[in-house]
């Protein structure tokens, strides 16, 4: 057995956790890739591979959370991920997989660990625990599926290694069908069975994609090895299970359509273990019910492998003497949420001076909070940055917002688990979530975790498909909307207040999807309306405009064009396009000066600076600069556009391509206010065309609908009664 060189990997912006070490151990010519998340002094949890059809990435919803509490080891099983794909069934027997577990334990310097398995992995964990008891602290077997004499009605009568006439249902689980061109059909069928719960489109999509990282022959070999076909030797794990002496937790869904609950019951019986039934769950609880699974793994590990803790002190305060506490969550995708949320928090303190507000927040929100002297909860350091993921997803002024949020699932699970740890002690009276998608979704999925009042804020309702997404995207957005509608109908108590930042007329009047209600009518029935929250006093901002212009060196006989793209790095291409158009714009409007704001996540030094332009980095209270301008060019984000609308400034806005919110929700609201000049990005690619749009808008006399000035106070009044 040999070890490959260990390396410290580069963080991935869309992953919930970055391992401290990645390496390879080679055993009998087979290379097994592993990763280690170190945590000094903590017990080790090994997330055991499952069937070769998916790699260790299947555990993505567990790794981030568990790695904050334990030392975590993951590895790709032979036949999957970055590990070798040996040939022949004999290479994939249970004993080979069990030997790989031991090899990884040795390679990572792990004396003993809690082994967590899913499906087939339970057999391999049982092998290790029975034959090497000193290496196993405990077993968590989720949806165990192999090696036991338990019937599976509807599946047992279908032979795996004989040609079949049928290609329906479990007949697709067939060696000859896979090799004969039916692999794709089987994969779709199998994962549809695995995730029996409604609204599991993302979990199915992930697994189907992973299944296509291997060949049908690899799946044939790995299945034959497990079943004892094609020359492999298969043994029942029942005698081994009886020999297990470590603590065992079996977790099984009552609606498991791959292997019935009887499998879990049998393994728990044989090992004298504890059985937790997830009523209504299917065969993939780690992906479909990650919050519950994460908590079960943590509770079990702490029970079977307690670590010494230093002496601690806790104080319980009588209810009559408690300071009302609010935990505020502000979406980090841009800076607009931060600006309005600081204003709402200030208004809440005016209404309730005794309130203490803590913030669970990420960059760039934390930069705004620091500016205003707000208290950021130290657990914020555990959050994975959503803005980084969004920037990773973006192309040239192109962000498929719906798809980006879907693909942010593991980050959202990680961040919800951070939130759940923070509120577990019950010290918060109110949680305010401004588009905190992770908290709203997972609280509805796990309503028993709600121990506080919860207020939800948003400035749009409803996922909408982009035209070029076709029928598939229309179906996915409708499914997400339907899930939200069902959650709200079933668990209305989760949100004590749903606050729309705007007025009913700002809500788009289109259906959530086929057979679903109108977004506007449903929102009218389910939300309170605060009016828009600008977060600043437009009159005071206008009064200070002359000082801002002077600080920038803008003369009285010059006109100022401000260019800004918000708090993320997505807008860098638009800034470059505007800078390319500066000469043409100044040729049309000679007295026009440009000030370009790169924001907190774009390096100003990376941008060209033509004559007549100034490039700035992060600008606190950007609205002051907006108040000083004569015209502006912005992305299609709601906050900046509404800020300019409130200040009654002409502006050109260029929505991100494929960004459904900017394309539909924001544009509909701006049309209602009669504000701004919409410019598709394709038209902004031509410097002369962009310059012409800026010149025309600079000459425009605005006549916008007035923007509300009391939105923050109205929103705060809705929150005050919940504290």
C-alpha cells in the first residue's frame, strides 16, 4: 500500500467546505482519493462511499456542518469520483470496499472513527466494525440496502444478469440493458425512485449528472461484485452484523422505494442498534433531509465519542429581566439589502429602544454594518460566501439567477446549519430574514426548530423562467413556486410576518406556473406591504450634493455621470463597456464627467481609466453620490434603480442577461414608476450606441411616480410587535 502526496486544495467558491488535505492511497494497484477536514482534538467521522453510481460529493450537504464539529474524512469509492476504476467484478466485492476503508483510515492517521454510510455502504461499514472493532467508534447506517435476507416486493423477481423482454420499472435494473444502450433510461428511473419525495428535482439532477461520470461497464462490475456475479464472491452481512459490538444508529425512510424499511429494521435488530424512522422519506435522506440527518449524525457522534470539555458557565435570565434580542439576516448578494436593513433596524430601535440587534452576515454586508457600528455575530465567520458563488456562476454580464440559486444548495444548507446552531440556545426573540432563502426554506422543512418569532422580508415573489430556458426551466421554476406555496399553506406558523418591500402594484401579475395562482393575488393574501425602503433621506442627500461634487473635482458647469453595478463582482463587464464608451459620450456631451464605482468586490486597478473618468472602489452611502449626479448608468438591480428613482435622477439600466428578477420583477416596478431607460446588454456592446443612450437620458426631464419615504418605519412597526 502506498500514499500519494497530500496537498492543500484551493477553495472552491461553490463548495460548503474546503478540505485541509487531499491525497491518494494506493492499494493493490487501485488508487483511492480522499480528503480530510481537520479539527484538532475532535473525533473523526468518515463518510463512507456508497454505490459507484455517485461519488463522495453525494455528502456535500453534510461536510460543511460536520467539519465545524468533528474531524471529517471523505473518499471516493473505487469506481467513482477521482478514484480508480478497476476492471472485473472481483475488484468490487464488499471485502475490497471494506479494505479501502481501512486503507483510508491508515493513510489519514485515523486510529478509530464513526463510520457514516448510505445504502450499500452499510455493508462495508459492518465488515470493518465486525472484523476490526478497535477502528470503529460507532456506525450510522442510513437507508441500508445490501447483504441481508429481506424481501423487496416488486424488485426481487427481476433478474439482474439475464436478458429481459421488458424495459419497464425495475426491469431497467439489468446488466444487459445498461450495456445495450439503456443506461440513461435506468439512471432516470433509479433516481426517480430514490427521491420519492415531491420537489426533489435538484437532488435527482445532481445524481443523474454524477451517474454519467462513470461508464455502464463500471456500474456492471461494481454491481456484480456486490451481488456475487461474474466470478465475484458475495457473503451475507447478517453474521457480521451480529458480531458488531460498537453503538449503531440506523436511519431509514418509511417511503424508501429502493429498499423498504424492513432492511433498516433488520440491521438494527442484528446489531442491537437504535432505529430512527424518517416518516415519508425516501432512499436519499442525506440529500433530501440534510438538516435532520446532520443533527442525527452529530448527536450520535457526541454520544459515542465524547470529547473533554473545559469548565463552562451559563446564565439563565428570568423572562421579566431579559433584553429583547433580534437576530437579523441580510442577503449578501449585493448591498441593497444591507442599506434597507440597517434603516429598518434603526427604526425598530426607535420603536423599541430596549431591543438588541445582532447580525448574522457575510461580506459585503459586513462592510456596511461596520460602517454603521452594528454588532456582527461571531458565528458569521462560519458562513460560506454567497456572493462568491454568484460571481463564480456569472458570465459576461450574464447571470442565470434561478440556476445559480439552485446550484447554491450546499452553501445554503451549510449556512442554515450555522443559523440553527446560533439560535439553538433560544436567546433570540425575533429572527428577521431579508431574502434569507436558506432559513426560510429549511425552517419550513424542519418547523420543529422554530423557537422564535420569524419575519420574512423580500422585494419580489415568484421564480420566473427565461424564454430560452424552454419547457424544462418553466417546469423547474413552477415546481419551486409550488413547493413554496405548499409550505406556506401547511406551515403558516413558520412565518409570523411576511413583509413585501414595496406596494401591491409592484408585484408582477402573472401566474406562478401552469395551474398555479397569480403571483399578485397570492401575494396580496399572504403578505403585508411596507412600501419601498430607500434607507436614506432624499432631501438631506440632495442638500449635500454640492459638497460631494466638489470633493470629486466636478465643476458647476460640468455634468456628472455616475456608473455603478452594486456590491458583487458580477458587473465588471458592464463597467468596462461604459469606460469604453466614455470618449464617444464626451464627444456627444462635452461637459460630461464620469465617476465609475467598482464596489467592494472589484479591484479598481483592474479597470481602464480614460480621460474624463474617475474610478473609485467601495463608496460608503452610495446614495450621496447618486444624489450628486446628473445621469447614471447602472445594472438592473432594484436597490440602485429605486435609489435613483427616489432621487429623481435620469438613468440607463442594463439588466444582467438571464437574471429573471432584473428582467421581469425590477423592470415591471420601474415601468410602474416611469423610471429609467432600459438598455439590453447587446446594445451596450456598441460604444456609440451606449454613449447615445447616456446622452439621451442625460437630456431627459423626469416625471417619476413618488417613492415612499416611510417604508423603514412601516416595516419596523410590523416587526416591533413580534419582539
